[in-house]
C-alpha cells in the first residue's frame, strides 16, 4: 500500500509530505484548491507522461517520491529481479524528477531506472478510477482475470495453461520434424553419397592426432633407427653394459657379508641398474620394430591423414567430429526414408494434445459463462443505489477463432454496459462517462468481493453529480471496500467524507504574500466535523449543518 508521498515544486505545491494509512482516506477541499495536482504528482511517481508545465514557476525541477509497503509475493519483486535492481524487501520507493526543460529521470529504490519500468511497477501498486483518468477497468485484458478470481477458477485456468503449453510443444515438435524430413528428402542423394564416403573412410575420434604423430615419426625414421642402433650397440656391444653391471654386482655380493653392511646400498643400486638397463634394451628393440624406414609407410599415413582433413573441410567440421557427423547423417537419412511414419506419429501426438486442451478449455469456458451470469446479477444489484438504475452490466464470454486461442482459453471475456434502456451494450470506456465508470468499478469491486492484485485504489470524484441517498450508498461501498485494501477518494460529498477513516483537507494558502501554494492538512475530529459541515452548507456554516455533520460521522461508524 501507499505509505507516504513527498512532493517538491509541482505547480502550486512547494513542499508537501503526506503519510497514508490503511482503510478509507478522503481528500476534500474547495474546487480549484489543488486536489488534482496531488493526483498529477502521484502520477509522475507512477510513470505517467511528464510535462514541463508541472514544474513550479521559478523552480529548476520538480521531485515526487512515493513510498510503498509491499507483500513478499507482490509482482514488483519479479520486475526488480528482471531488471537486475536491488530489492529491499517490504519497502519500495519510486522517485521521479522533472526539469523545467521537460527532461525527467526515474529512480526505483534510489537506483536509476527507465520511466517504462516505473510505469510497469506503478500499475501493480495503484489503480486509479476517475473522471479524467480511468484505469484498469476499461482495459479488457483485466476482465478475464477478475472473472476467474470471482468464480475461484484460477486452478482450472492453470490446468488450461498447462494443456496449452503441452499442445504448442507438440505442434512445434511436429513442425520441426516435418521441416527436418523435408530437408532430408531434398538432400537425400547428397546424404547417401556422403554416408557411403564416410562408411568407406570409417573415421574414428582421436585418429588425426595419432596419424600426425605417426607421420612425424616415420618422416624421421632414418635418424631414429640410427640413434636406436647406436644406443643398442653401446648397451649390447663389446662393452656389454648389462653383463658388466651383473658382473660387478656378483663381485660385491660375494664379500658383502664381510663389509658389515657398507656394500649393501651399492649392491642394491647395481641390481636396480641392471634391471633398468634390461628394460631400456627391450624398449629400444620395440621402438626399432615399430619404425618402418621405408617411405611407403609415410605415404600411406599421409594419404589417410590428408583424406580425413579434406572430408572434414568439405563438411565444415573438425576431423574428430567426422564420426559424430556420420551418425547424424545416418539419422537424417533414416528419417528421410521413414518420413511419413515419423511425422505421422508426431501429428497424432499433436492432435491428442490439441483435443486435451480443447476439452479443458471448453469446460473452463462453460464455467466462465455460469460465473459471468452470477457476477452480472451481483453487479446489477449494486447499480441502482449508485444512481445507475437504468444501467445494465453484462459480462460477455464469446468463443474465439482457433487462430486466437491462447493459454488463457478459447474464449474472450469483456465487461459491457448499457446506460439507457433498449440501448445495446458496449465497451465500458466508450459507453460510460467518467463518473459512471468510477461507480461501475465501485459496484464491480464490491460485488466481486475481490480487490485484485493492486493493493491501493484511488477514486477521483466517484460521487460526481450524485447526492443524498446515492452519495451515502457510494460512501458505504467505499468503506466496505476499504476493509480489504487501501482506498483513497477525492470527494465533494459530505456523505462520502463522513465515512473516511482518515480525512485530509486540500486548500490554497497565500503564503504571506502574492505567492499562492497548496497545503494539505490532516484534520482532527473537531476539524473534520467542521469540514463536513462546510460541505453540507457552503461557506456560511450553520449550527444545523454542524449537527448534521456530527450525525453523519456518528452513523458512518455504526
């Protein structure tokens, strides 16, 4: 909910700090006192269009800060996360600055943000209904959700959304398979040739590196063989190292027990050296066997290596990826050979998913129609007390064409109104006037007993052009609505003002000179009775008006 509003240098307001409470808050004041400026200022903080004319004359810039208390599951948290902005938790601060040159800046929790984000967040925080700025209710996109909440259909709607997701997923799989099969069929001749070439080549992962090493070895075979032979001659020739080490070890072993352990390390070292020498001779022989000094070996390896690289370049892959490419081409060729079967199986799955979605969506549509009839009855019962006795509210639930089916269902939900007998129903925003629209919204909110996702509602002169019992009915419904959320109302009606839990008066002040400013005063109990009396009798407040004001306030609390 809105907890505070700070305004600096907006039109007639030089400096104003307001706090707000839960329940019903009323703002009163004479015409022209500046009540609309308060709403314009709040609109700035909520991302409304900014005009340089809002900046107070002589000031460099206007600044508006709105502070909110939000629940842990409020959608503003997700918006902050999506934008990578810090989320302080239960508090949210929206700030907007507007320069005299028309340039504006937006901030969320003192972090720079776009005006678009400010507007997105603002729409989740406050809903305004008024003579000149109707919001929320006239947008058909909000009607389905309100109807579903009224009927407790959120669970059924979630089932439909999941069925729609499954159907679209199956449809995408069918389309992708069909496209893949078409492409495979077009490329079948190429695939068959490529598969034959790869089958003959039979590439293996890691083969390129092995061939490259083998090629290097074979290219230097003469030098390698010469070195191996020389090493072997040194170890096994006239000065046979292996025999010499063995002989030395035998000589020392014979006398080792007479040396008191002084020769043990030497004997062990000679044994180890003899074993390592034998291993070295064996490895030299093995390496010599593996090296083919004939150039034919190099040519065979090079031919294999160069062929692998040429085929890899042709297909735009690495040599090590040729084996995987062969598998993919085999799958594609198999699909081309079995195109009708594979695609048909996916089509059957898609048709089944579509039928499941349609069945669930049709049931939801039928339930919505039943719910719409109950909602219409409840709203139409609320209209006569609000001086809308000739109006008729209708919730239209119409089937969409298949191309327009969505995750929300196969139907279109719209709230319609007729304000005159015999006249056809039409969209709320086109048929109802500003004052009528505010009262229709009030009736809908009260009838639905569902405040919705937005925690704060603002009504701008919802009681316009009504009085007496009608104004009292408006006030009673506003107070009832304020039992579940925060309601702010700008009113000229004493019956509505008397219902407020909190009362603020907006007035102009000469500020000690020619400079006129708008002030807002929170009224005490005595001041409140005086203000309601003024609203009843005008500038000259009579004792009778004071008594009547006291009765209104007392009756409102009972």
